[in-house]
């Protein structure tokens, strides 16, 4: 135990020292750990706070935040997530926010600029922290992951402008690197002062209610900013920018900028940029539509892909240290026009580099800059754009422009369009050109004179009238162009109406004059010394036509497949020979016409157009329409290409002819001299044509002839034609046109042979003449027709017509005939002529026939006071009518019935006058009046009728109007035979009223036409004696029969043939009666009187009935055979002493039977008193009672014989009239008593008829 204690005590001190050393090591390690870990964070946090405070103090309107600050030993500080967010948003809003605007409206809640990390490579001096100064001396700043959202506000400001200028936190950093930078750019619609959306470039559609869905994004992989200065404290130096990246608008983009600073201000900038695959299209334009002075046309779409190269120099040209990368661009100085027409009036142009080197900017207003350095600013640039592929579609173009390639170069003094080409449909189009240019930027506020750099491009100027002003934010870019020279060519270009809306005014006017359509090759040069001053363009062109169709405005007939060369130069269009097809025939054209650039331009009106054809061209509507020049509408006001001025007088006249067929254009020439007087000459030959003139629409076929037009005179020479039949037509005429309607004149003459009277000729007549045609109803073929048409001014057309016919000279199968509507009786025309002039028709020596009927007449047809046509025919002696069925059917209805009932046979002579008042329409009936004499030439009634051998005249005067028929006249029949008896000198009046014929005393005694009484006139208008006495009673019809007087009066119904006639005879001689009955015995004397009344129906003897009385007196009839028989039966010797001397009878007629109601005969001795019948078979059945004659002495002495009828014998006559049988019956013993009293009686009881001498 004792020995172990010291060992333990010695071990404790050793363990304490070890623990102390371990603790010390641990403390040191902790100190090192803290220094290594907490120290950098503390330094970084301190730097973050200081940096954040400095940014907040600079950006008072922004919420600035830095997520973390870290100190990197040996490097510097690193700050993570530096964010900038606006504290307020006072931008004006549109009524409808876009999608982009809605996204960016959340700026109050989210940052718009975010830097993922910012590494500051610097030297650290910790002692400066004790003095509360920045401990860093920056050598380089590296910023990675930049995300920024920027927008162009509706008031023209940029949303991120509040971040400028950048804060000054110390000396300028020599190098700043930005990596992975993304910038989103949005554009809002521009607002006007009243808050409404601005219309883009005058476009009516409001833009701003619809935008692309997302902003434009720019992506830069690397941005390097270098600040070069030999001494850090010096405020002068050089700054370089190097940018590489791409964007939504282009592929790879490289930008190099070098700036020279003096007193911390930029006095010179030199930049270059190369942009590959830059794409410009409607999407890009639509984003900036309201900010552009003019947008693309409505409906236009474009897409251009190319490479852009820009070099830029602005500021003090005398500053040094120009980057080597950009020095080559300015090896050759760029010149600027400074005087003459090439200077902007009233504006000092921006001097060039040479001008700066040679003495400053005199008169530019930049005196401050000139006094300071003796140098002036310059503004030079070169924009070179190479188009690799482009496409443009426009609904005004017939096809899109595609495969566009070329190059455009722009400098401050010139615009150059290097040869470009594109396809337009199947055409290959090339273009190149140049234009001199001057550009200046007009700033709204005066610029400080000390700012040479700013003054170089923002001097206030007033734009001249010939400059183009483009607004850029609050400034405006003023540009002027002059000496524009453009050459355009095309191959296989199909030209049509679709190009018209895109043409310049001058070209559009030329296009309107010719309206070309087809394939062409052309080379054209356009030049304008001052296009923005609205100076006219001068044009020179060569156009090679390869199958082009045109319509010249002065003669717009379509010409197709036109080939040849057209030259345009010095305001005129000229072609020596163009060959094409018109109507399927080759045509040659030469012209030299002016091309008026503007309506107020003065150009020579001299022009010449000559056209010829190598064959006949069809006459169609297109050719006729070409006779009217086409007037083009004013360019820019055009909607349909041309505005028609209506038909010319020449076209109206040609259209009135309704031409068809073919026409050979021998020559067509339109010449205008320098005084503006135009002359036209056309020489046309018509081949196989047809014509139908409106004013005389008679169709003509196989038309051949010549038409000459000289100015306003049109001649038709030697035209021949045929109609649908065999007619041969010849025509000549002229038409004098005039601007004064009263001075126009038309004369045409048609000569026709063998013309058919058909429907085509009828409808060709004027409307006023067709009633004559309808009244005559001609048919057949006319020998000759001569028609003359005349018209002067606006007067009605004058038609003269002559028709002549002589069919007797030759036999024709189609005989000319007429069938008058008033009397529809066909009449074949043998000869005659008809003339129409001055509104009336004259008929001369008209000769016609119908079978055996003949007509010879003259006549006239003219309108009366009411406008209706009155046809008057004078029928000459020699007219003969056969009353056949056709004639009877043509007569008025009442007369037709009468003629049928009368059944008159044989020819009738006819003479006198007829008047026919033609109806106003085809449905009306004509009105007719006549004054005729009918000549009876041995006519008879019925073929075997009892009435025949009628000779004499019937004079009749009457009128028929509609259903009314009224006529009257006199009979003058010299002789007729009825039932074997002759009637002579039959005279007397008759009248017809309606269907009633009145004879003798029943006639009206009035003039049937005028209705005037005929009483008191010496002669009637019919030429006969007045038949009325002074009391107005008409005389009967009187004639001679049996040497006595026959009186007839009565009424006949023409419609039915019913009649009621009274006839009487006075003093008829018995000897004459017996003679006409074939009894040639001499010594017969006596007188016969008769009075009767008959009624019945013409042509129907069964209906005949009547009654009458007859008396024979003073006769000596003992020698008559029948009476001889009677006397023999009475046993009386037929001697003169016992002859019958008187007799009378009362009879009645029924049909053909005669009933003798009482038949008495007596003489001095015996009287016969009886009755009986005579049948239609001529069979006698008579019965007589004999008695003492009242003239006998015994009857006078012995009263019983005188006062009583004592019958001694009864005599019966029976049998045929030619051989009757006579028998006697007597009382017993009477005969012996009478024989003793009358010793002369024969004693036989039976008459000896064999002894009778017939």
C-alpha cells in the first residue's frame, strides 16, 4: 500500500497537462472553424446589407431585394437572387387588357428583373469595414441567370426606364460579364390623348383588343462590357460591348459596340451587328401595329427570312480609340449632299465624317460643341439586308409572291436594291434600283450644346413638304428621297385584272385603256426625281406580248393571242406591228397613243390606231359593242375596271339592224391630230349576214355588201340579200350622225323582187300600217316592192312603199292574192300597183280574179279624223262576180242568207264605190258602206228554177257597222222570165234594215247611209228617179207583164227567207197571155186584172201560201180549146155570139196547189159558176154549174132567171191540165126545152172532143 501512493500522485500532473493541451487544441480548432465558416457569411451578409441599402437608396420607386451574400476568399463576394419589383403601377389601362398586359399587371407582387447570381471579383481590404467603406476594389463582375420582363407602355415609355441610370457604387468596373440573359418584351397598344386606341396607319380596324399570346423573347448567352482606361481615376476612356445570342425573331445574333467617353459622357459610338435568319412577318408587325405610321394592307400576309448586317457610327468623328473590329467599315468616307436639290430645305443635314474633319458644323446650331473641341458630330450607318426567302400574299394579287431573294443596302445617302428575284405564279420577276436619301432625327426639346454626341442626331428641324416623317417615341425621323430609279422585269408573267389594284396611277390608266390579259415579258424602268413631293413618275418599258388579249378603249373588241413588241417611252405607247386573232381570224394592229400621267398633265392628243383583218370576223354582240368607246374611270376610284358611257349613236344604229353573219375588216383607222380633232374611217365588207331593222323588221338573209364609215357618216353600198323565200333584195343607204339630235339623218332604200306576202313581212310594217295589211290579208308572191325609209332628227320615221305586180307576164306557182277582212273573198291579183307615202295607201289599176270572177278597181286608204284607216275602192265597169258559195259565205250574214235563199246563178256585173273603215284591233269588225250597181247578165234563180233570164241592174246603197245592216236602192230589171212568162221594165225601190228587205211601198224612203229623206230631191244619189210622192209614201215596184202593169210590194226576212209580198196586175192582155202560153190563135181579145198576197219562205215551196182575185173582161174566148169543149157539151156552137166574155175568180194558194174558191165565167148566153183545184201535178178538178148569163135578154126580162140561180147543167173537168176530161150532167127534159129556146145549141149529148183544135 505504502509503495503505491507516490505512483498515483505522480500520474495526476501528467494527465492534467494532456487535458490542457487537448482543450487548447480544441479551442484553436474551433477558432479556425469559426473563422473558416462564420467569418465569410458574416462578411457576405454585411456586404449584402450594404449593397442592398445602396440599391434601395438609388431606386426609391423599386422594391430591391438580395437573397444572400457570400464572401468567397480569394475571389470576392457573391450575391444570389437580386430582384427588382416596382412599388406602384400608374400606367393608363385600355378598356380591355391583353393577355400580356394581364400577365405584366402583377408587377406589384412579383419582381420584373431577377439576377440569379452576381459574383464580384475584387480585392478585399478589411480595414475599410471599420471605416464603414466598401472593402472591395472590383476587378470583374459576373452576372448569371438574368430574367427581365419589359414592355412598351401605351404612353410610349419603357417599363424598365426606372432602372436607368445605373447607380454609381464606386470606380468603373473594368469588365462586366452577363451570362444566360433572357429579356421578355411586350408591347401595348398606343393610346391617344383622349385614351382611345390609336388606329394604325389610317387603318379602320381598331388594334389593341387582340395581341400575340406571349411576349417576344431575347436570349443572350453572353454579354461582355469592357471599360478601358489607362488611369482609373481619369473620367475619359472607352467602353466596349460584345453581345451574343438569339431571339424569337432571329437565329444567332452578334453585336459589337465601342463607345468613346469624355467627362463620363459618350461622344462617339461605333457599332456593328450581324443577325442571322432574321424573320419578319405579320406577327411582328401586329405587335407594333399601333406604333407604326402605316400598316400592311388589309388581308396582306408576308414572311421574310434573311441575314441583317448593320454598321453604325455616331458622335465625334475625331475621337480616338476606334475599335479595330469596326475600323474597316469606315475606311471610305460617306458623302452627304449639302446643297442644291439634294439638301433638305431649311434643314441643316447631319455632316459626314469628312465634313467633321474639314472644319466643323457651320450653321448647325451646335456652337457649344464646336467651341469646345473644334470637331463636330457625324451620323453614319450601313444597313445591309440579304433576303434568303420571302413570301407575300395579298388578296389584290392573283397569286402570292414566293421564293423571294435579294439584297437591300441602306446608307445615310443612298438606298440600293441589288438584283432581287421572286416568283409570281409561273412568272419570274426581277427588280433592282437606287435612290438618294437624306435622314435626320427631330427631337422634341433643345439639346444641351455641350452634348456633342446627342446633338449629332437630335437637332430640332422642321420637315419639308417632300420628306417622310416617321414618329419614334417622342421624336420623329425625317427622311427625304430623290432620284429614284427602279428597274423591274418579268418573264412568263400572266397579266390579268388581278394586278390592277396594285398598279401606280399611270400604269393603271394605261392598263384601263387596253385591259390586257395574257402572258408577257417586260422590262420597265421607273424614275422620279422627287417621289415624296408627288412628282409624276416617268416610265420606259418594252413589253413583249406572248398571247395577250386586249380591248382598246376606243374600239373595245376583244383581240386574242396578241404577239409583238410594245414600247412605252416619253409619255406615248407605240407598236409597229401586233398580230393576234379576232373572231378566230388573224388581225394586225398598229398604234401610237399618248399615255397621260395625271389628269392635269398636258400631253399631245395626237394618236393613231390602225386595224386590219385577214378574213371575215363573225358579227356578234362583242363586235357591235366595240363601236362604242370605253371610258376608263379615274385611277384610285376604280371598282370595276371601266365605266361604260352608254351606247354610241353608231352602235345604236347597228344594233337596230340586228346584224349577224361575218364581216371582213378591210381597214379600221382612228386618227387624232395635234389639235384634238378625231377622224374615224372604217371599211367593212359583210359576207353571209342577216339583217332585221327595228323600224322595218323584215328579215334578210345571205346579206352581202359594203359598209363605209367616215367620221359621222355611215354608208351602206351594194347590199344584196334574200328573205326566207325566193325574194331578191337590194339595199343602199346612209346614216348621218351628229351630236345635235336634230341634225341626224337616215335614208335607206330596199328594192325587192318576188317577195312573199308572209308573216315576216307583216310584222315588219310599222304598227300604223298593219291595219291595212289585216284589212287586205295578202298572200302569195309580189313581183316588185320598193321601200324607202327616211328620218331626220327626232322626227317620226317616214316610210314610202311601192308594190307592183304583173302576173300576166309569167306563170307563178304562188299567185298573189288578197282576202279583205270586210268581205273575206279571195281575189287573185293579176296586175296593179300599191303606193304608201305620207300616211296613205294608193291603189292603182288593180286587176284581180277568182275563177270566172273579175275585178278592176282603183282605191285609196287613208286615216280619218279619228285615226282609223278608211279604204275606198272604185270598182270599174268590167267587174264580174260569180255568186258561188265562196262569195255568198263572204257576204254579210243577212245578205248571205238572202243569197242562199235566192240561189242566184250566173255572172253579175259590178261597178261603184265601196268604203271600208278598218277596225282599231283585230277583234273588231270593219264598218262598210257601198254605192254599187249590180248588172244582171241573164241570171237565173236555181239551176232549173222557174225564174231565169234576168237582165238589168240593181242599184244598191248601204252601210254595215257591226251587227247593223242598212241599205236601199232601186231595181232596174229590163227583163226576166218567171214560170215561162216574161216581166219587163221592172222598176221600183227597196230597202234593207237589219235582216228585213222591204220592197215597193214598204221601203223606208231614207238614204241608207246618211239617213236623210229622199223626198223632194230630183235625183237620188244612186242615180235613179225618186220613188216617193210628196206625202212620203213609197211607190211599189212596177213592171210590164202581159202588156199590163205589174205592181209588187212586200217584206222579206233575209235571215230566214220568209216573205210577205203583194202583187197586182192591171190591164193584162189576154192575147198576150195566151201567146206566152203557146196559144197562137189570132183574134183573141180581152183584159186580165189580178190582185194577190203571198207569204212563205224562199226556196221552200211547201210553205207558200196566199190568196187573191182575178178578173177577165171584154174577152173573146170561144176559140179556146177548153171552152170549145164546154160549149160542145152545152150543145152550143162555138161562135162569137155565144163566147164567154168575162170571168172572175177567188183563189188561195197552199204550197204548189191552187184552190179556186169561186170561178165564174159568163157571156151573152151562158154563165159558168164553180170551184175546184189545180194541184202541183197540174191536175185539174173543177166543177161548174151552168146558168143563164146575167147579160142575156131573158135574164133581164124574166125576173126568175135574173133573181135565182137556176142550174141547168153541171160540168165537171178532171184530169191533167194538158188533156182534161169534161163531163156534163143535166136535169131531164131541160135540154129539149132549152133547145127550142136556143136553136143554136148542138143536139148531141156528148161533146166531140176529137174536133177540138188544139
